[in-house]
C-alpha cells in the first residue's frame, strides 16, 4: 500500500545535498528514511524532529547511526512544506553556535528571495 504524503520536503539550494554527498551510505539511507517519516507521519516523534527553543522557528532533523549523531536544520513554509538547510555531524552535547547562526541566516535569505 502506497503511503500518502502530508508534507513536502524542499532542499534549499544545495546545502543539504552538499552535506549528504560526504556522508557514509548508511547515514544517507537513515536520513532518507527520516525524510519519509517527516513526509508521511502525522505526529513525528521528537527523537527525529525537534523544535529548537530560542530560534526563529527552526527544527532539527535528528539521525543517529551507531555512535555518530547528525543534524539538519529545517523550518516550515506555508504549513506543510519543510525546507531543509545546512547539516552537520554533532560531536558535543550543545549545538554549535556557528551552525545555528548559519541556519538562521539561510532561513532569512530564503524568505528574502521569495
């Protein structure tokens, strides 16, 4: 039975695609699985998709493969459209400030270009 999509995912420029090009195949596969979850499941578990408090509406798409942790920033545009931004491998408990600042800048750039 085919799953119906309740959300669409859009790659803003090549930020995610360039990040993904350097990932191991099993990590890309897990991201693809997570994107399918985002697109088809009504209530997404926080383990995979979490709102970042203190941000301008950014979300973190979260993937773990073995002991490696990866994040991709995203946000909503017009309700059910998820825009993917930059990604990074998480090496500490705290999200790197530079990655968060880049995501905020890219989100602003996206809306400025619309």
